[in-house]
């Protein structure tokens, strides 16, 4: 399984939050942090995926909420050999 960190900048309205909840339904969400900012908000989510193909589907759903979706691997790096 792999961990992915996703940040989405979205409108701070009930419909956007509802769409985000729907998009994350069925995902293994490790953490979710919302940072309100006047009329917009930033949401940071760390999810655990067993199938990387599911990441593309999720990102497609998130891009329907906002054009600003950032993704990076959240897996712990392998330790460097001594």
C-alpha cells in the first residue's frame, strides 16, 4: 500500500465540502486537515491506496471541485545505506 498527500484549494461552501466528502468516500483517509481562508479553504488529506490506478480516478473527481489539486507521495523514504 502507498500513502499519498493531496492538497486541494477549494471554495468554502457546503456544496464543495459535500463533493469532497463524496470523492473521499471509500478511501482509507489517514488524516484530513482543513484550513479556512475567507471565501476559500485548503484541505490536506493523506490517503492510503492499495491500487495506484485508483489515484487517477480520485484526482479526476477532485479536479471537478477545483483546478488546484496537488499530489505527492507520502510514503516514508527508504533509509540510506550506512
